């Protein structure tokens, strides 16, 4: 998969495709990740986590080429252009709406090859292959499921894995079927989308979604891409908003900091709701809120788990796929996530804040009234649990402390609860009183040497303390917070406004900045009236994004390259919220 990078100074990386049912990653014309039939399913193309066994769906040119890629305006439809000394090849790739498939429409002045190697169960099962009229069928020998490839154009199938394509126009239509008796080559095949119609419908869908969002004058393309990522990470049948479409892309190449993020974290999804509200995409925000409200337990901890599957059920246990060698030999490859065992006490506050913001922005008090039982359930839980130690936002395993951020999120839960109660005409005085007790507790026990600390009794800070003025817990210009901000920038800044989330954790030293934290920093600067500083932070973050303005969970600051699962909801939600706030501040 070689070629020369062309275009802007931002580095080329994977492109992200989605249709709200599943997702894909692509690199220089190669589909290298495609879980199906839904976002958290086994991937039939898993090259990103094993470049030998993983499988791929690749365009192969016969000579040196230059490659460029771009999203067709305000959509998740990707256009690839391959340029050689003898001509050009243009390939337009997208996931058709409502189908577990990939459509690749090509127009070429030169011959090229296609290689397709699907696998099942993350490379553990190789398919049986049938070459049929019009294409190829790859069947799982242990079930009726399979992958079908329908081809239109001037081509020759050399073997079951390789196709030679002559100059001209055409398309490749790949569809996953749980049962091949209902697939593209079945008697029912005529009901499926026609590729060019599917392209027009996909373009219209994405563009219509973005057209409903509030307009901004700053970093417009980055803003639109971030909104598209949030929408693309939303599982349409349920409204579940996943943290990332990938598993086991490492935080540190060669290390074991590799996790599966293809699930709905209550915290992350709530950040996504906030971004959608700020962008005024209220219908989409309401869909995610509906998902989160559906998993609330009214008789125990409100959110029994920090994360859920895309259909709202209990998340799977964490497992290691030992037959895969990992991304750039970063092992183990994991599916499932052990964080489901944790009791995270900040997530109720994140949800309550997003619900409150939704009520304020839309004035849909009837909708919030219908969720009053949830407000009560969360408040009851927080009232009796906030004094306990817990894990923190960073999900350290086996670490329990009185984390300041977690305490503040308990304050947020009760503060928003009484404000909702006041708006709806209910009694929330008890919640307001308890919220004040939490504030006093934090300011009494969570301040060391004049600054807020990571947890009670610690001298250290972590970047989540930047959220305190964002939530209104403390004024951004308060002397205690100013000292906190200085210590954060002194201790955690690694250049160009990029911040580590903390120095060390249960796995040792931290190496790379956490992209979400830069958006928090920008939002703090906005609240301090430092508009130019906030804009600089966002421009620096944009300059270290990929050529398509996509962000991973972490960045290698020295190389300006993504690290960790990709793309990540956290930074893209933060980008949307901070750009909207910056735009409002610049025009106020």
C-alpha cells in the first residue's frame, strides 16, 4: 500500500466512512477496517490490527502514483484520485444508507487491479470462494453468512482474490449478508440500491444533516468534519453514540495500551449530546438522550455500567485475540472492554448536564418532564454515594480515590437536577443544599498549595480540572483556578497547546497528549476573555489533525501523528463545542 502523499501540510491517515449502521476505515484506496453487520461486530477487513491475516479490499496500481483524498463537500463520501504518468484513476467510496455494504464507483484512464481478501471472526476463519456471473461470493464455512462482490465494468477475475480492471467506468458493490440466500446474487437481489442512486442519496443525507447545523465563521471545514464524525459514530437504530469505530489502535506504538472503544460510554455520548445541542442539531441530540435514558436503572446506581453495546445491552467481557499480531506489533488485540467492571461516579453528572442543556436550548419542558423519574433516580443515587471513593474519568484500573473531577460531576448532577426541578415546578431544594455541601467539600479537601488537585491529598493535577469552569463550578478567573491552570500548563503542556491528561497512571508513564484536553483549554480561555489564545489553541490542534481533519484520542506531539483509536468522539465533540463558543465570543 504505497504511494506519495500530496496535498496540504497535515499528514495523510485513515479516512473514516459510516452510514449509521457500521463503519469503515480506508487508506490510499484500501479498505482496512469494516466491522459488520454493525459497529461492534467482528471486522471482515482487519488489516489495521494484522497486516497479514487481517484482510483488506484494495486498489492496486501497476506503477508509481501520487494519491489524494477528500470528502465530497459536507459528506462522508470519499473521493480518491490516483495520478500516474499515464493517466488518472478516480474512485468514490461510501457506505450506502441502511445497508451493510461498501460501494466503490470508479472512472479510470489507466488499468488497475483490485485485491479483496475478506476474513471472518477477525481473521480466524478464511472464506470459501465462488466466482459467479457478475462477481465473487465469499462464504463463511461455519454459517450461512458471507460477502458478495458485484462488479460492473471492463474487468477480468484472475482468481478469487484478484480482479484486473481495464480503463473505463464502473463500480464494485460489496454487501455483507447474514444469510446469503437473501444476498446480492439471490432472487431478492433486485431490491437493493443501485450504486449511482445510492451515491446521490448518501450525498443528500449527509449534506442535509450538516445544513441544519448552526453556521460558524471559524475553522468551518474542521467544524463540519467533526459534526460528520459525531453523526457517523451514532448507531441509527438505537441512537447509541460510540466512542470510536476501532479497537486496539495503540496509544503508544508497540505497547499494550490497546482498548476496544466500539461501545457507548455514558460520558462520551453525553459530550456528543452537548456538541449536537451547540450545533443546534436537536433531533440528533434527542436521539442520543433517548438511548442514554433507556439504560437508566431507577433502583440502584443510575448507570450500572460506564459503557453499553450499541443496542443498550450489557457490554461484553474483555478478551484478547492472541492470533492477531496487532497494529505495528502492538499487542494484545482486545475486544470488549474491562471498564464495564468499574463504578464510575462522574457519568451521572455528564448525562444530567446534557439533559439540562437540551431543556434550556429547546424549551421542550414536556420532554424533560417525561424524564423526571430519571432526574429523581440520579439525584437519589448521587445524594447517597458522592462521599465514596471511585475511579475517575480516565478509567484507571484498580485505583479508587476521592477524585476532584468526579466530586465536581456529582455537584453537576445535583446542581442541574434542582435547576430542572425549578423549571418544571418541582421541589429541588434538598438537591441544591446537597450540591452546596459537595462544593464546600471540594474546596476544603481538593485544594493543595493554592490549586485544585487531582484527588484529595494529592499535589498533582490532571487535565480534567479544566472542566470545572466549563461546568460553572468555579469562575475561570478565580485565583484558585488561575493557579490550577498555571500548574496544568506548567506540568502537562508538551508544546503547541497540547496537553497530557496526567503524568502517570496505573500502567506507568504517559507519553502522548490527549486531544480532548486542548478543546477544554480553548473553552477555558474563552471564559477568561482570552479569545485570541483560544483561537490559537484550536488552530494548533487543527494543524496537527490529519489531512481530512480527523482526530484520534492521542497525538504523537513530535510527529503530529494520531495515536489510539480513530477517529475519536472525545476530540470531535470538543472541537464542535469550542468552535461554536469561540464564534459566539468573537461576534458578541
